């Protein structure tokens, strides 16, 4: 076995670990996006009612029988979540690649400065999620579609989903930072690329 293939094996393993972590992180990002869209739908329904003609496109993706009923079981939900996670991972990776190509990300500086800027980049999505949840909760309360007792229960559910979305987004960012650190080791031009 020559030395070039010996030095390639650790790089391949690091790539696999880095992108495996990115996929895991995308699962948490999906866990932040789904509750946010769910609460957004609650706000929409509270204000404009349950008619959502723009969701008619999704009927093409559902397993509908001859009577027009859709049956979804646990396996379908897990497959849909895995597919959505893969799509979110691919989109997140494409955005990061475009940022690197356009040199929008901080390519110079100390490691601590890069980590703090990555953590600062978490601020905008957290604020956006907070605005969506607060607006949807306000729309639900103002809409007055429910009894007072069920309104408080729904607000409790919205608050619980808010905690899940915020926690998922934070975990996404932490795991993504770990993956970025691993992938930085094997990127061309990295000082540590020759392991």
C-alpha cells in the first residue's frame, strides 16, 4: 500500500463523518422547520379559515385510494421525514457552497472569531421563529375560533412547539459547527489538510 492511498483513507473517513454529521444536523433543522410551518398553518386557519387551495399540489404526493381518501401510516411519515431531511440537507449544503464561492463566509480570522460569528448567525433564524410563533399565537387568540379553555390548551401546545423549534434549531447549529470543523480539516487549502 503506497503512502498516497494511506493519506487518502483518513480524509475519506473525515468527509464521511463530516457529511454524516451534516445529515444529522439537517434532521434537527427539519425538526425546527416543521413545527414552525405547523404553527404558521394554525395562524392561517385562525384568520382565513380551513380552505387552503394552495396545498392542492400536495395531493399528488399522497397515497389516495379510489374513494379519494388518503391513508398515511407511521412508515409513510418516517419516509417523508427522511426525504424532507435529505432535501433540507441538500439545500443547506447548496447555500453554504454558494456562500463559500461568493466568499461571503468568514474565510480569515481566528477559530474563536469564526465560532462566534457562526453562533451570531443563529440570531436571525431564532428571531424569525419567534416572530412566526408570536404572530400565529396572536392570530389564534384574535381569531376567536375556539372556546376559552381550548384556546389556552392550544396556546400551551404552541408554546411547547416553540421550545421544540428553538431547541432543534440550536442543536442544528451546534452539530453543523462540529461538521464544519471536521470538513475544514480536509478541504483543499486547509493548513491541516495533510493528516
